[in-house]
């Protein structure tokens, strides 16, 4: 799920073997999560996945919209268009309010470049980065992790580009299993510890059947299925 919020909480790209990313079965899906801090609900996250075509290529259109309180201090809507088969990014845009700062980001991914811009207030900064190999979108977390071949004790590295941090790498370790209670019943999940190479990990809960994200925990913060996503789109 999203992840600029978590990248700010957590803290470098290698040639390690890249795992197979199978994006074919991640959606369609709509989920609402309660954003919690210290066990208290402070906001909501709406995550939607729908099938589209992008220039004739099957794709997923993914939106992750997060809001704390009334949104006056934190409101972020990330929009991803991804190749359906492997979730490689095609384009990304984000609109956010963070404190007293407003920003907008647009990225287009090519085979060997990512280009776009980041606008903060009245300042626009171009983005043009050469890619030496495949990368995934660094602001997409839980949805991405559910497309990996997770197994007990598994460890994975996945290169990414993130507009604020540049090139990096997700480091993931399957640390165990849990059961999550939902309105539809109990769901068995993998617990996946994730870091971007610096700082303590976030723990994602990924369904063993279908790979849906079922929440996360990170440094006193959590996303828990449920919550009030009215007003989010």
C-alpha cells in the first residue's frame, strides 16, 4: 500500500536475482483500511484495483488514497497503471497534502528511462533517470508483495524507483503466519517483513490465498481492514 507514508518512516539497488512477479490475479479488488497510531484510528486508506488496457496492453489501474483526519494535514492519492502480467509500472501520478506543503508527481516508465516531474508549491523539478534493468514502483507496497511467490522462510529483493528516494531495493523476508479476522471470516496470512535497506522493517499481512493485502504494522502505525472510507476515491 502505499508507501510514501512508510518510506518516510523507514529509511540501494543490487544485481541479486529478481523474483518472479505474477500480477495476473491481484484484482479486481476494493478494500478499506483504518489507519491507526498506537491502536487509535487516525484516518483511512482506500485501495482499489481494476482491469484496464493501456495502449492495447492488459493493465491494472491501482489507486491508493490515504487521509488522516479531515485531510488538511495529510491527504495522499497515488495512482498507478501497471502491466498486468508482472506489475511493471507504465505510469504513476500522485497528488498530496503533507503539512503545509502541496505536491504533484507525474512519472512515465520506459524500457530504460523514467521521466516526469515533481511539483512542490510553485516549484517544478524534472525527473529523468536512466534504468539499467527492470524496476517496480517504489510507492506501491502491499499490492506488489502479494504478487511475489511467498513461502515460509522466503527472502526476496525487488528493485524499485521512487520519485523522492530514487533507485532502491525492497528487501522482504517471510517471518511467519497469522490469522486475520474479517467480516467474511478468518483469513490465513503470511507475515512479510519489508525494508528499503535502512531502519526497522514494516510487517505486511498477505493472504495465502490470492495474495490480497490484509494490513500492515510499522513503528506504532498500522493499517487494519475496516474503517470509514467515505469521501475517498
